């Protein structure tokens, strides 16, 4: 399409980006609002309105919750590709999320917690990969606005995540946790309303039909495979129950193993599928090292709502320059910096155009910055010990460095995923990108136990240095990766 004919009605981007921008903004408002207070709700005392579970259990539940949310994206991608199409899948996913927040707002304790987790896991899995996939459909694969468009979309995600801790977090920690969860439900309602009404006009037929509809023969195979999986789960957990091993720890370990095995299964499936062409398979191979880099990055980034939330509550002063700071407010640092830095990176990528760094170089930089953000947090314990509180500025600058790295990986990762995705696995490949986050949090559920006051500095130092080394190794491998990616820059 000629440059003059391009749709530039939303910040120089297609008008459909506006619909998807605000849909994801409200969905993230509801999710991150809930997440800002969920850790504290799980381990706070019953007298304070919490569930009274141990802190180490609360940390593991947070990681496993996040892992399940992203693992379910593979199911949402399959439903979109094979059954409903992206448009309907996103809408029904939003309904599940809204109901999940409503359940969490009820005073039914641990039962409500686990039911809400189930509903939100299903709903987010249906909504998140398919919204991102539809953004990709707004652009041709040669449109140089593509990375900038994904960065703007990513800013919408983070505006919702920015507002949520201040509103939901303040209400939840000041008045009542259930009031906060109720506000999260309203956020998803507004997102659904906007998506349904505005999408009719702005999305121009995008996502109305499945890209690879399931046939009759495949349906039988799918039902058989689903039955086998169900029997396996029943035997696994039934056996654990019978032998007295069905504990939260057993569940956490099971999800951790699944978080690692799922991506392996899907990459093997794509590389051996007859529906993936000979031209597409090298691109899938080139995508694997980027996926592994994503796992390392998200392992650090996702600790913002677990390890760093605990650090905010127990290791930082509750005032800065005379102002009181609620622990949940630190969850807004991530999206604040994304919103601030997105225009900078959008301008940078747009001005550089075809001269901008390759995806591999951007990923490498992202890993190095993420690692340095953790190395910084090694210093408070070394300088002052771990039995005193330190300035909130340590977390402030750590989050800032992390988000510089995130701007090099997250929106760019979504963009390159939509470029490299085989046609038969379009939405599922976006879901595989989200599986990097699932795998990272499955890993976090295992390593969180090593974070104690005694090991704080070593923990941050070792994890940070591992990420820096991964970034260096990736940039050393850039030429063979770029060769596999072919014409994709």
C-alpha cells in the first residue's frame, strides 16, 4: 500500500489499534489491580481480612498463578485458530475474567481464591494472545510502523497497570481487600463494553473466523487426546491424594514441570507439522533462542510482584521526601516507566526505520539491563545489612533499569512473533511467546525459596549476573539466528 494511503487515524497508526489499545488497557487494569494486593491478601492475618497463609506459600502461589495465566494462553490461541476466531475468543475471555474478579470479591476465603484463579486463568488465556495477534493483523509485514504500533499498544497495557495499584491497591489496603477486587471487576466490564461497541466499526473483519478450522477427523483426535490428558491428571492428583502427597507444594512442582514441558512440546509440534511449510520452519528455529532469552528476562521481571513486593513491604522505608508510600504502590513503578519510556523508544525506532538494531541485538540489550537491575539490589544488603530498612529509591532505580530492558524485549518480542509465526499456528505462536513468561514463573516458584534475609544479596547478584551472561551469549549468536530468520529483520 502507498504511504499516502495508510490509515493513520490513531496516533499515526490504524484506527483498530485504538480499540485494542483500550481493551487491553482495561483488562490489565483489572489484572494488575488484583495482583497489586493479592500477595498481601494471601499472607495477611485473618483478623486483617487476609487468608493467613505462610509468606513462602504466598510467594509460590503468586508465581504459579502467573505461570498458569500464561500457560492457558496456548489454549486460548488454539480456540481462536481452530474454533471461534480471535474476535469472539477475546470477548468470552473478558467475561471469564470479570466473573473471576467478582468471585474474589466475595468473602468465601481460600475456596473463592482458587475458583477465581481458575476463572481468571481461563479468561486471560483466551483474551491476551488474541488481542496481540489482532494488532499484528492491522499491518502488512513490510509496514515499518509495526514495531512502533506494538510499542503504543504496549503503552496501553501499562497505563492500565499504572493506574490499578494506586486505585485498587489503596482501596484494598486502606479499606478492605474485597473492595479492591470489586473495582478490578468493574475495570474488565468497561473493557468489554468498549471492545464490543467500538470493534464493530474499527476492526474491519479482523479475527472473525478461525485461521485453521478444525476438521471432523481432527475433532475426534482432539477429543481422544483431551480424554487421555484428563485421565492422566486424575491419576496423578488422585494418586497423590491417596498417598497423602497432595499438598500445595506438590501442585506447585507439577505446574513448574508443565511450564517447562509445554513450550518444548509446541516447538516440536510446529517443526514436525505438515501444515508448516519448508520456508516457515527455519524461522521457527530462529525464534527458539529469542524464546529462551524471553524466559530469562521474564524470570527477573515477574519477580516485581513477588520478591520485590516483599522487599517493598519489609525492606524499604514507608516514606519518601515526607510522603507516605503504600507497599502496593511500588507495583506502579513498572508501568510508569513504560509509559514514560514508550514515546522515547517509539520515536527512536521510527526515526531509525530500517537502520534500527536487529531484533537479536534488542533482545541482548534487554537481558543485560534486566540483569543490572538485580545487581543494583544486591548493594543495599552489602552496604547496610538486611536487618534495617533502606530508601525506596533503590527499588525506584531498579525498576527503571528493568524497564529500559523491557522496552527492548517485550513489544519487540510480540512484533517478531507475529512476523515469524507459521500461518497454521498464528494465534498459538503468540501464545507460545506468552509461554516464555509461564516458564519463567514456573522457575521462579522453585527459586523463590532461596530468597531469605540471609541470602538477599547473593540472590539478587547471582540472578542478575546470569541474565547479563545470557545477553552476551545471545549477541555472540546473532549471525546464525539472523540467517535462520531470512528476510525478517
